[in-house]
């Protein structure tokens, strides 16, 4: 997804005037959510045989992580200076 999909949106990102570093940071945060989101979250499929627990039980527990990762995405999306602090420091 990172190698194929994210570069497809780069021309649009540049035309909208979004900083590519900010786009990358926000996209990576969204990809992390996609890794644990049912039904196709690959991390859930890896955890099932390792933990020897049913997928439904793992999904019930993954919602806590989903919530804790969603809040920072909204914060960074509405206050981009948080994600861009170090980049702006070195410009």
C-alpha cells in the first residue's frame, strides 16, 4: 500500500499545497490504523496463531488500540504544526 498507493496521490498533494512530509506522516499514521482494523488487518491475522485465540476475541481487544491511534490522527490533522515541528525547526 505504501509503495503503490501513496505515490499516486503525490501530484494531488502538491497541487493542494500540502507539505509532502506532512502527507507522509499522516499517511503512515493511517496505515498503522489499517494494520489493526478488522476484517483485513494483517496484524490481527499474525496475532491469531501466535496467541492461540479466536479472531473475534482479538478484534474485541483491538478496538482500544484503534481508539488510541485515532485521537492523534485528528490532533495532527487539525494542528499540523505538531507533526511539522522538527521539519520547520531545520528549515
